[in-house]
C-alpha cells in the first residue's frame, strides 16, 4: 500500500471528526481528539482487529480517553468503528439516545 493511501485515510477520518491527524505519536494514535484515542487501519484483512483494539484500549485508559478503532478495506467505501460496548452505551446515553434497559438486560 502506498504511503499516501493510509495518510489519506487518517486525514479523512480526522476531518469527519472535526480534527486533524496526529504526527509522530509512536504508533499510539492517528487522530488528535480531546475525548477519543483514535487509530485507523486500512487493511485487506481485519483478523488482528481484536489485538489492535486491545493495545489501543490500554493506551486510551492511560490517557483517560475512549479507544476508537476505525477499519476500512482498500478500495472500499464502508468504514467500521470498533468501540467498547460500555463506552458506546455511555455515549448514546450522554447524547440522549440511551435505552431504559437495566445493566443486566445488556
């Protein structure tokens, strides 16, 4: 994959989040954000998504942020987001979209 291809992916994700690419982060995150620690993966296979997310989650916890992993396959438009379910529930409730289900019903 050409160097500009994954940089463009990082740029597009950052732009969608209203921020910019992080530079020189030692592989910790690709996108600057106050709440999220965002890593982007542009890969033909997502077999390692679990380990990518685990690594990102550990780093996010150290920084007091929410880990967000974006996945997209080359030459495809659809982009997926991986986020811890409890963080997802908290975010939806904060946005006023939360369910009235109790924690045991999840």
